[in-house]
């Protein structure tokens, strides 16, 4: 058993090395001059594209995104509730546009996300009479959904976020409708379905607060079981919604190492650096919680002081130094948006604040953090 496990881990590691080589070749092939180009020997560098950005067709913005990044993630347009708000009423427009844009610009296109409890359509867990749905019926809906979306974009999606945020920091499996109805092995079933739908797709699990030791221990256990049972999972997405002084980077690195040891490729999937006061102890991305606005919680409404700008720059550099240390195992680093103007962090967990978490300012100009990340590589 022991040697079989070692064999599985070794073959998984070999497979990951191959995949990473493919990812890096992809990055190197793109002839561009932006930040992604600077990191092309290390990992893909991506951003999230909002439906609004695509719909606006602002060529200056879209050209900037295509120049600076070589990977894109759908911020919202591929979520189940957005794609199929009513049974069978598919809204493919924005998702098609997103995939076409990525292909036109030779970018790695990331599908986000096949199964997520949040933004699942309300009808999903009910039958035609409005009663709770049976296990068999939900299984069928999930399978059809996966086949439909993965089939439509087969060969065009570089990486799929197969399951998103299925684990709670303290309690293990999050008690979602999927978990309760499909049972404790539901994530495993979903990875198998995704692999069957597109055997060539790179499949990852994606979550926030991945530095958390409880979450890490739980997931390591789950993934070890997956290795033994040959569940087709290829990588882990560490969302990387961080702040100026959280999380503890030692814990973050411990998690990176733990997943690498399991032979999984690392993806930093949704990075940004929140500079505002933490409204509560919570530092994750669970979007079901909110706080009352107060000026105290929004101290930089008129602009970011130089001192904080510097802290933001230092934090980005510190994180990228860590990523470079593990460049052999990192497939991609994706920012959760391009300009501060479009970040979800302006409205979460308090609505109406001015946050400054990304690499481009509200006028889509590169910030000091952007220049520091270029310098980090060019002067290394
Ligand atoms: O499009 C509607 C618009 O028509 C309406 O007028 C407006 C009113 O509030 O809402 C708009 O939809 C919002 C949508 O973002 C587009 O802006 C939704 O209310 C809002 O809930 C949604 O938030 C998204 C959130 O996921 C929930 O899906 C954020 O943009 C998106 O950045 C965020 O991304 C998640 C990742 O998918 C998973 N990890 C955590 C991350 C942050 O929560």
C-alpha cells in the first residue's frame, strides 16, 4: 500500500511536471510586452474579466488586459446562476464572448466555476413542484450541467475551477445543498464527471483562506484519499485574497508545500491585497456576510496616502518573492481584476468603500506595485 501510494504520488508529480511545462510553454509563446511577459518563464499571469468590461467593449481596457496578462478567469459569467438563471434558459452570450476574447488574444482561459454553493440558481435544489429534489435528480442535473458547459468549450478552456469553496475552516465539509443531497463524496463524483466530460482538461479545486491550518489538514486528507482512489484532480487554487498584514505568510507557505507534496499544481487564483481596516476578524471571501458603512471603515476615500501605497507595494513584492521561490510548482498567478475601480473589494464586506487592492488605479494606470513587480524580475 505504502509503495503504491508512493508510486501514485510520483506518477502524479510527473504528470504535474508535464502540465506545468505545457503551461510555461504557453506563456512563453505569447509575444507581448506587459507584466505577464516578464514572468513568462515562471508562471502564467492572469486577471479576472468582469461581464461589464466585456460588454462595454472599451478597446483601451481590453487591449491593456491583453497586453499585461496571458490568462483570464470569468469573474461571474460562467457561474451556474448566471448561465442558467431559470431551468433551460441558458445565457451563453457573455461566456461565449469571454472565451472568444481569450482565444483571440492567445490567452489561457480559466473556467470559473462548475459547482459552487453560492450563486447556484434557486431552482436547482427543488423539483418541478417546489419540493426538495432527490439525490438521483440532482446528480442528473449536475452531470448535465457539467457536460453541457464543458462540452460547449471543449478544447478552449485551459483550466477548470471544478468545485469552489466546499470546505469550512473549522468544520470540514461545508454543509451546502450539494453536500447534503449528494452525500459526503460529492466532490469526488464531480471531479470524475468533469474528467469524463473532457479528459484533457486541467482540473482544480479552488478555495479561500487556504493558509488556515485546519482547512489545510482537512484538504490534505481529502486529496490523499483522492490519490489512492485515482480521482482526477490536477491542481489546487489558493484564492489569495490577502491584506497588508494577513495571512501569516509562513502558514501560507506551509499550505503551498503541503499541496506540492501531494503532487498537485498550484494556482494562485484570485489575488488582491486589501488595504482597508478589517471590519471583523474574518479575512476570507464568504460573500454572505456584510457590514454597515462608516467613514472610519473607509479612511482613503480621497486617495491612498504614500505610506500605505508603499505598504501595498511591499506586500505585492513579498508575495511574488514567495511565488518565485516555488515557481517550479506554480502554474499560474491570477489577480482578481485589473483596476481598483472594478474590484469587488470596494463593496465587500462593507458597501461603498474605496479600496486599492489591484495593480492598476481607477484611471487604469499602472501603480507603484506594478512597477515593483517588473523590477523584481528584471533586476533579479
Ligand atoms: O449584474 C448585477 C446587476 O445587474 C445588478 O444591478 C447589481 C445589483 O447589486 O448586481 C449585479 O450582480 C452582482 C455581480 O457581482 C456583478 O457585479 C452581484 O450582485 C454580486 O453578488 C456579484 O458579486 C460577485 C461575487 O463573486 C458573487 O458571485 C463578485 O463580482 C465576484 O468578484 C465574486 O467573486 C468570488 C469568486 O467567484 C469566488 N471566490 C470569492 C470571490 C469574491 O467573493
